[in-house]
C-alpha cells in the first residue's frame, strides 16, 4: 500500500537553503514535556529556528513549532500536553494488554491515541509548515535511519513514536517504520547534514541507563534502548564537535518517571522553561543574536 512519496534518505543532497539555526529535539516519552518549556523560553527570547529536526516525542513537539513558530504555537502545544493522560496513549489493564498482545503478536497498545494526538496539529502536511521539518524514523526491515521531509505528516509522526513491541510499526511506501530513537534519538547528524551552522539541542533529561529500575519486561527493553541512545549521543558529540556550533539546552536532572505517568507535565514544562531562561541569561541570548 502506497502512502505517498515523502521519504528522503539521510544522505541525499538537499536543495533547500542552508539553515542558520536548527532546533534538534530528542525522544524521551512523557519527559518530552520538558521541551515545551525549552521551546517557549527560546522563542520568547527571539531565537527562532530555520529548521526543526525531531525524533519520537521530539518530532511531535517539533511539528507543532514548525507549524507555528510563535509563542501562540507553543501555547497550543502546551494545551495539548496538559490535556494528555496516560490512559489516552496506554489504555487497558495488564490482563487486557496481555490479551491484546496474544491477538496481535507484535505490540501491546494500539496507536489510536498517537493518531488522535497528531490530529490536534494545525497542519496535515510538511508543505503546510511555516518552517522546514525533518522527522527521523527507523526502517524495521533494514535497521536504517530514514528522514521524512515532505507529504502527509501523520504517518511519519506515528512511525517515529512507535516503540517496537509497544506500538505497531507503520507502513509507509511498502516499508515498515518504527521509533526513530532506536537509530538516532538526538538527531544532531541530520542538522549537520542540512548545513546548519548553529544547532540548539533540546533533550528531555531522560534517566541514564544506570538509574532505571528493572521491574517489568518492558523495563528490560527500555534499558537496552537507553544504553544504545547514550552511546550514539557520545559518538555524535565527538563527530560533530567542530562541524557546527552545538548549544545544549540544559534539561532538568534525570528522574525515574513511569512511561505512562503524565502527572508531572506542568512541573516538567516549568522546569524546562526556567532552566532555559537561566541558560539564555548567561550570555547565550546575546550570542544567539550575533
């Protein structure tokens, strides 16, 4: 089943104008609320991206700002986050989830909650965005990283948030795609390949691998992903230290929040905002406008 020609391999030469400022937004599940506060502080300070690149929940946040890169756009994103409940994305009891897995075989949860979340965006395609957007997902067959940049917005967003075994993979142009965090959770490399000169990196303060508790089978999966993501970020820091002006927006201290616990949303947004304002106040604001 064809869903449109809107996949572009990572290393394809892009014809778009070289961006000056890029925002790179990492994955992080419910901790993605931190990025809402970070985005608000940056945009209020007049730091507006020329391009946004996102993985997993970072892609959802990036899409909202690419559609409306103003304080009003961030307000809309914050409203979406504050209306979100864990059961919206992860419904059912343990017994119901087990039965669902037995019937479906490859996932615990349907992606209907994610689909409903994507429908709250004010645009339906990449071409409607006010700012260029790149979404990173993983090809399930090849394990390769793919960057989506044109066509309908919903399939790539649903794909990049499809954690294997948790949500079903998404079929796009005959290929199955899953969570981009598996291959590139902090897609600095995409911003560099786009030619970005100044790159703001917005992470979520996700727990380090050593801080995660192993209590359920899902925790084993998340622990493995955490190790993989940490190794990739360390490698990219070495690879791209001299390729661009990398500016890491500080996230809150890591904390062990359950993957479906949205009760900390307001606190996470506030902490992200205040930490970013402090970061900008330490000379970053003037440097960013230089």
